[in-house]
């Protein structure tokens, strides 16, 4: 019988182990045996907490999305204007762990598996909706709603495309990718002659 209080420790240990394995081996080559070895537990212990590899993968994706949300919340702390907030959203999306070699491998594995797993696809859809909502909310403070929605789609597509380019090896030799998105956003603000409107607070 597991010790009292061990469940959250073991679950986190196994979640971190599967993330490490996906980063090293990719989704398809990540096995229960490799996860157990990485976590330094038996396969029996793994199955005590998770029914199978897919259940563990789902929890790992939740963990990664939660970490990304936390990075976003930390990045927007102190943002005073919509422009500052948008720059912070860009940094939280394009910089940090998700843009490391390990992060590229993990996120690409998760996203490719979303094509075949309705549960993973649902989690990713929720995350994308939240991300889009935050962009729209900020842009609505300087643009009409319809234009804000349009620009949110463009900015998101720009970030996704630049991130993917870096992930597959087509790294920009001109500017860091976050700076490229800054330039687009800054031009948008200049077009509307706005750069210092006080920010209405909102987080999701």
C-alpha cells in the first residue's frame, strides 16, 4: 500500500518522467517501460496511478498547458498598457521552455498526437481559445471588436508560424522571432496612433 501523501508526489514524478521521455524519444517511442525507468519506479507503480500510457500523456499535456498559462500570467504582471500586455503575451508564447530544443520536441509531439486523440485535441482547443480570448480582449481596448478579432487571428498565426519555423530548423537570421511579432504589433498601434492607453485589467 502506498504511503499516505505519496500520490501527488508520485503522479508529478510520473508526469515529469513522461515529458522527459517524449522530449528524448518522441511520442511513438515513449513506452511505459521507458517512463518507469525515467521515474525510477516499477511499471506496477505507474499502472497504480495511471490506467495506461494515454492517460498519463493526457495528464502530461494538462501539466504543460498549466505551466504555459503560469508563464503567461507572470509575463503580463506589471503590464500597464495594451501594447505592453501584447508584448508580454508574445514573450510568454515564444520564449522560455517551449522554445528550447526539449520544448520543441515535446510540443510538436503533443500537437501531432492531437490529430488522433480527441482528448488531447480538446485540451489544445481549450488552450487556444483562452489564448485567442486574451489577445482579443487586449486588442479591443484600441480597436473595434471585429477588427480586434481579425488581428488576434493574424497575430496568433504569425506566432505559430514563426515558432514552428524555429522548431523545424528554419531559424530567423534577421531578428528574434518575438521581435518580428513586436514589429507587426507596433506597426498596428502606430497605424491607430495609440501606444499608451491605460490597460483594463483582465486575466483568463
